[in-house]
């Protein structure tokens, strides 16, 4: 009887030790697994150049919200300078087809921004800003944008009741650059008119 009891106790002890060891091993394995992260495609230098372009664009967009034509021209000049400073060699080395597409995007962006510097009619300026936005959005998609989250926003009545226009923003809140704070008809009443249509960010 004592022998049977001793065997039972021994089996219980072995099972307990095995269970504790198995649990600890599993914990160690799960803790040692690396966290999943999204690998960046571009060099820090390239991403910094893109950030400079975006910051310049947002400053230009904010000047349109304020309807300040002098500030619009100043910020547009800075935006064009940022676009001019973009080095696309990195893209050319990786994928020539993407490089050619992006090269055309940048050319179109600058071509649509340049007239803003010569215009005095804010409505004409806003039409050109709309075209800059329409070229900047696919540009960011094509390169695989890796910066802070951006929102692709739309105003359904930017140039009239049935004439919409889009723009990029670094906040989800709508601050409309086409109707803005000083619209002749609506004053600041349509400042927040619009909606978020899409977002761009490194997932």
C-alpha cells in the first residue's frame, strides 16, 4: 500500500513539474517573438524631402483658408522650392517606371503651382491650387508615402453648387481652402463644408 501511494505521489510530482515547465517555455517563446513592423521603402533623406513638400503644401492650403493672396504667393513660392529640391535618383535606381510616373507628377505639380505667383484673382488661384492637389495626391500614392497621416478631402461646391474640388490636409477636421474664412457670399459660414474621402499613411 505504501509503495502504491509512493508511486501515485511520484506521478503527481512529475506531472506538476512537466506542466510548470511547459507553461514557462510557452511564455518565453511568446515573449521572444519580435513585434511586427512595416518596413520603410525610402531613405530618411527622401522621406524628409517629401515631408518638406507636404509641410509647404499645408502652409499654402492654410493661406487659402485665410484668403490672404500675399501669403498664398509666399507659401506657394516655398512649395515650388521644396518640389524643386526633391531628388528622384533613389526611385530611378529602384523602379524606372515609377520614376518616370513620379517625374511627370512633379512636373505637373510645379506647372500648376507656378501661375499662382502671377495671379491676383483668388478664384483663379484656387483653380490652380485644385490642380496642384489633383497631381500631389496620386504622386504620394505612387511613391508609397511614409509620413504622417494625410486626409484627402472634398468640397462639393468649391466653385459653385455643382463644381466640387479636393485638397489634402494633415487633420481630419475640414478647413475649406476654396470657401475659407472670407468668402464674399458665405463669409466664414462654409469654412467646415466638406468631407474626408480617403487617407494616406504608412499602415
